[in-house]
C-alpha cells in the first residue's frame, strides 16, 4: 500500500488579493516568461511579466466598454473568463484567447480590446446560453481548444438534466463541436505524455476519467476511471477535483481539490500519494508549474454574494521545487 505524505505550506502568499473572488486558470508562458491567471467571477486576466518581481503585475477586465465593435449579447449580464490560452512568443505576449461567457474570445494586449471569435452556439447545441459560462480548458496536441461550459453563478446545476458540455474549438476554421454533453461541472483536461489518452476531471462526480485520444478528439466509448477522489477524501462532504496538470517527470496527476485545503498528487495508477496543505483557505481551485515551482490559485469564501470578500481566499501561492520541468503549462492554440 502506498504511504501518503503531506507538506503544510507555511510561506507568505505569492500574490495577496483581498478583492479576488474566484482565482483560477493559472498558466505559465515559458517563451515570454509570463505568468497569468484569471478571476472567473470578476472577468479578470492577471499577468506578471517577470515572475520574480510581483510589481510587474497588471490586470485586465473584460467588459462591454472595451469590446471591439458592438457587443453581441445582453449587456446587463456580466462577462466571465473561465480559461486562458496565451499566444506565447520569445519577444513577448501580445494576444490571449480565452473562454468567455458565450464562447472563445481574443484579447489584443496592444490595444487592450477584445472580441468573440467563436460562439458555443455555433455547435448547434440548443441551450439557454445566458445561464451558462466557460470553465476550464486546454489546448490539444493538434492545436485545438477543448473547453468546458457549466452553469453561471446566477443559475443552479440541474442534477437530473445537467447542461454542462465539453467543446472542441478550431480557431482557423472558426468551428465548435460538442465532444461530451450532459455534464455538471466539466473541469481540467490534460493529455498524457504519449498523447494517446486524455484525463478529464468531472468535479461533481468526484472523479478523474481517462479517455483514449483518437483522430483529434476523445473516444467517449473508451472512458475509464483513473482516480476516485472521494475514495481518498472520504472525510470531506464534497471533495471536488478542480484544476490540474500532469507532472512531466513522473506522469503523476497533480490536482487542486476544492473544499479540502489541498493540492493532491496521484500516481499513474490513480492512488493518492502526497498532499500540499494550505491552511489559509479550503477553496483550492487550480495549479500549474512555472520554472519548476508550483503556483496555486484559490477562491474566496464569498464569491457570488454582494458582501465583500474575506480572508486570504483568492490569493496565489507558490510551492518551490515541485518538478524539473521548465516549459509552458499550455500549448499555443493554432490560429491560422
């Protein structure tokens, strides 16, 4: 039986944000050496251009005021940002694609303006899109964006008829296809090192599943259970696996687990072998490698209420020397 080890994080926050609601989507762009993350609820993209100097931090807000052209949706509903896909270059990071409320959008950092490029409704799926938003996503070995949608904050999950989905978005063709439907909270998507399979996190089923990856998409008929998160976290009422990555040195899955104060490492057989514990908040939302260190996003105890945020939830934490990996945490999406 594998022995479980644990580390309690004791260092100060890498970035303390007392106004954050739901920090997520931590992403490292190795060529430009930029670190980015989002606040889903507030529709913010944070960027640090020198990872060793937090004073290089800037923040951008997606709103109708900085939309390029006429905003195509009801302006009374707030935008959201569920995931980011930087176009990383050695001379800098000038554009970022992101999962917005209604589809995939593009931010031009030279103008600080943005616009939609693909709508989820282009898939032909019939939904009340005002009740949904983007959640986590990743870029495939083929350069396509795979991204999940789920209920927005003002809309509750229908457990009998869930409205969440995973979509495959091809930017050059401006196409959007349904990959999996009827999901509650689709979350992290990660390809294994051999690129023959993909791990998918199904948060409210407390599970990480593995799918064969064939012909540029998931083989939904080959679905198997990789890790039963509830099995290893039975002391918690709702231990939801959240944002994650595959650690290249070992092939282990390292995942944030919402409501448990922890990031957890699972070996290649799906067994829990290590926990990083963060006493500051139980809402651990995502993690990623940057220059061998692990950066961890968190959420506040107060997300969708009018009350002010409280405590350190929403801040970013850094764990040193988790991996030897020095590359980017995501591929660049193919754009042309």
